[in-house]
C-alpha cells in the first residue's frame, strides 16, 4: 500500500529550502545594516531570519527614517 503524503505536510527538502532562503535574506540585511553603520546589524539579521515578513519592512522603514533625519 502506498502512503500518500498530505499536500499541507512539508517534507525535509521544503524545510531546508526555507532555512537556506531565510539565512540568505538575513545575511543580506546584516550586510546592508553593517555597511550603513547600524549599531544593531546582528539583531536585524537575526530578526530577519526568525520573522522575515515582519523584519524586512521594519528594517527598511527604520533605515529610511534614520537617513531622512540625518543632518546634512
């Protein structure tokens, strides 16, 4: 008898793809934050890894807000 896998049940490959994708996003955010002088680049990277859909928009809103408030 063949065991059918439920379409809502992720397998190991799906998990690994998600982890690699989240890690890549986290590294990009960390690199951007570090390059632009954020004192909390590591925290932004970790937050992105854990909750990318929330962290990425928050990071860029924070970045643009800080950038617009700098004295010229």
